C-alpha cells in the first residue's frame, strides 16, 4: 500500500492508496461513537452492499444525496445537519464522505460546522476526487448566485483511496480526472507531465500500477502545495491554472455539458493561448501543453464557446481583485505566474483567440 503524510501541524493526516481498501474500512477509521456515511445515489446503487459489509460492526447511518452538482447546495447541507440531529449525532460522531467531489465538498462542509466540527474521513470514488478534491481541506456548497460561495477550510482526519472503485466510472468521468492530473504536471512537475504523455492510454485504462503511481504523485504534489499555503494566500493559487476560464465555461453551460475536469481541460487550453498572446509563454512548452490536452480530451472546439458569455461569467469570478480578473498562466516548464487583467484587456485577448 502507498501511504503519504500531509504535514499541516495539528491538522496533519495520512492518505492511504490501494485497491480494495473499502472492504477494510474499519482498519482506518477512528473509533467514533457513531458514523454518518454521506454518499450519492449512483455510488450507493453500485456499492451499497460493500458499504454495509464494511461498516457492519459499527453504529452508522447513511444519508444519500441525488447524484450531480445540483445537490451541492446549502439546503441539502441543512438537510444533512438536521438528519444528524435526528440520529442523535454528537461531537464524537465522524462523517465519512463516500463519493466524488460533490459528496466530499458537502460532507466536509457539514463536518466542519456540525457542533463546531466533527471527525471527517474522505473515501473518494471518482478519479478527480482521488487526485484532487479529497486532499487539501477545501469544503463548499453552492448558492443560487454562484458556485462554492460558502465554504470552509477543514482537513479530513484521513483519506482512504480505493483504486478499485474507479472501475465503475464512465470514460467521461475518467477524462475529467485527467484534467486535474495534467494540471499538476503543467504547473509543478515537468517530468510528471512527460510521464502522463507517455502513459496516457494506460492511465485512461486504469492500469493498476500506473494509476496508483499517478494518484500518489498528484496527492504528493497537492500535499506539498497545501503544506506551504493551506489557505490559498499565495502559492496554492498555482493550482488554479485552467480554472478561471474553466469555471466560466461550467457556469455558462449550467454545469451540465462539461464535467469539472473537462471544463478545466478547455480552460487550460484557452489560458495557454492567452499566455501566448501576452508573450509570456515559451513556444515549445505551449505546443506541448496544447498537444497533451488534445490527446486526453480530443479537439477543443473554440466555436462552441461564446466570447460574450465567457466575458460576462469571468467578470463575476470570485477570485477577481479590484475589478480585475485573475489568471494563473504557464510561462515555461513547470512555472506559472498570476496575471490580473481588466475586463477590456480580456475582451481584446479573447477576440484574438476566439474571433
Ligand atoms: P461528482 O461527485 O459529481 O461525480 C461525478 C459522477 O460520478 C456523479 O454522477 C457520481 O454519482 C458518479 N460516481 C462517483 N463515483 C463513482 C464510481 N466509483 N462509479 C461510478 N460512478 C461514480 O463529480 P467529481 O468530478 O468527482 O467532483 C466535482 C466536484 O468537486 C465539483 O463540485 C467541484 O467544485 C469539486 N471540487 C472540489 C475541489 C476541492 O478542493 N474541494 C477540487 C476540485 C473539484
Ligand atoms: Zn479543479
């Protein structure tokens, strides 16, 4: 088994990675008085038996949210908290998030506010959640006015990554995870980016040794970045590459057409072009970035993206500073820089890129 330590002082924890860990869940949980499992309808349909087997000797209650981004909202969080009151949860309760990033984000949010904070364990079931959202302690729910508008920083006590759970994912969800994997390579580790390029088909096929290595590497990078800057005051921002335009693409398509990772792949593509227009990006690196995005995602159809709607959504980005839009742009091998641009400047640049 692969075991990683994420060093955050008092909030430090282990990330355990191996196929089959769900079966042995009780070896990794922490003797709480009661467990609240939060999962979604898809995951429960597939793994209901395994969950019951894994927890059969413990007092637990299961709360199932409808699958999909629409469930990650404030009202659903209030329903989870009411359910916990109904089940007599106390400060000695531990919440277990068994699902993708949607479940992880809302479960973590509830864990952080129920009675000022209860135990929290992440058991991520999508590739995106295993390489990214289950590590680092960002929790969130959406409001009608926008995504992730309410949230906390709250670290789990452990992360249990069972790579066998990935086998039931659709190809679209696997590619979504690859979006974040490529991001780590571009912003932090060029030799990892080359590894991804050379092993892309094995990664997509979830070949056990390759996928375990990739998940470990991504968690290691995320752990290093988060240990340096847990609250995203500076350094952690590097992980936002592809996300300014990615979030705008998700928003203008109502979070339906693109998965988060697909939107990030398209966002990284356009932001690399933006960096090139600004003459910030090394030309060879630019071509490598575009190639690996196309190899994983397919052709990014720029004609599908409306410039006007994109600009409208970018102007509402919650990372905006003093009316300027913040972009993390690649410059050269494993290096990025933050650039703040006015709406007008972005309009001009997008006109060059999208026409
Ligand atoms: P998701 O949780 O919606 O899961 C995607 C789909 O896969 C869902 O339909 C789900 O039911 C299904 N699914 C989950 N596990 C499965 C399995 N093993 N087999 C078959 N189907 C399965 O989406 P996601 O891509 O995992 O996460 C996206 C969310 O994560 C977004 O809300 C995003 O904002 C958030 N996010 C958070 C962070 C963070 O640091 N907290 C980082 C990145 C993304
Ligand atoms: Zn992301």
